[in-house]
């Protein structure tokens, strides 16, 4: 089959396949999006590259990275192809429903702040499939098309991902009132934890070490009494008086207000971490995806209030 139609135009099927791979960030995900086998997708892309006499993608260990030619081509064809798909979908009574939005993020943040604020969108017919995990893993899935949006506690890097800051989470050193009365900040600064157990969500004490470095200006040297990889469980243990820990304020604001835990220090310059909303460059256009993005940006101000 030639690389042009009889009227000299580029092959529409090849352009659709190209756009699917461009948006998905991988041949496999692109093939799934257009309902073709991966060999067929590869053949169509190779034909299009021969027609343009330029490479469109750089093959990576995980997925593909678009070239400058691909970015330019996608910018020119995305809107017309999306419009055509909308027209065809409206004319087809058997057209598929809007696909679910694939959202990833930290379990605690999703549970405490994100999912409750998305209830109005679900009532409008938006469907969500949520994945929790570490930021690096979620961003890797975003790049290859396994996720549409990621709420990340680290700033995404690379040309394949766009990100925008949503809110800052503030970290606080907390304990149950009885234990707080025995916790001397000067002893804590000196790494003396006699009678004051440490609770951490990871063995290497990442949040605790950051707090000690930022507030006490010293390196934390200690062994945690309890390690549990869920900040909500860390909070439960602190409320029970099992030890002290550092938590994001949004997660323990109710317990602080109720007095079941207290802050050991209230530094003027508390450590913070910026939360980002990330999406793929050239990701698929979707009304439901746009609704979720808009809602998350809208409520980011509310999160800032909750965090302080």
C-alpha cells in the first residue's frame, strides 16, 4: 500500500495510529488505544516515517520519546482528528462511553484530600480508576500511558511530562499529650530519645531526617521503634501514645484540633513539600480528564487552608 492516498494526502489510519502512540508514550499502549496489534502499529509508524523522511520516535527502555518532528506533527493533526472522532462518535449510537480517568498519587493524600473533593465529578458521570504508590513509580507509569494524571510529592523531570504546583504540605513533629510532656526538644536535637520512641513510615526515616535537618540543623541518628509504610497508621500509633513522629499537617489537623495529639515545636520556618499535578505531553484529550484537572486546580486553595 502506498504512503499517500490517491489524492496525495497522508494516510489517515497512519496519522491516527501515530497520534495514539504519541499520546500514550508507548507502542503497546498506543496499539491498545486504536485496537491494533503492536506489529501493525510498528508497520504503520515505519511507513509514516518513510513518507516524512524523518524519525518520529526514539525507542526507550520503557516506551518511546517523540522527536521534534513528532511534536510538530501532533500539534497540527491533534485538533482535526479529535474533532473528527467526536463527530463520528456522536453519529454512532454504539460509540463507547468516555473512558475512566486513570489517576495516581500517594494513598494518604488521595484518601484525605483528593477523593472527597472529586465527589461532584463522579455525580456528573466521570469514572475514576485510582492507583496508589511511590512518586517515581507513578510517574514512570504516566510516561508510558498507564496513567492520565499523577499527584506527585516530587517535581517531575523530563520533556515527556508537564507539571504544575497544586499546594504545599507542611510537616509537624507530633506526639500524644502525655508523651509530649516528656519530650525535651533539646534532647531530641542531641539525638537522645530515651523514653521517647520514634515512629516512621520507612526504615531510613526520610520525613524525620528532613525535619531534623531543617528545624534542628543536625543529622538524625536513631533507630525507629515502629516502622509502618502508611502515614495514616503512623498517625494512629502517635495518637495511641506509642511514640513521636513527623506528619503532614493536613493528615493530622483533626487530631490536633481535638487535642488527641500536640505539636512539640512550632517553628516559624516549618519544612514544607510542594505537591504537583503531572500529565503527559500530548496526552489524550478528554472532557472527563479536563473536568478532573480543573477540579483539582480549583480545590488546591482549600488544601492550602487545610494544611495550615
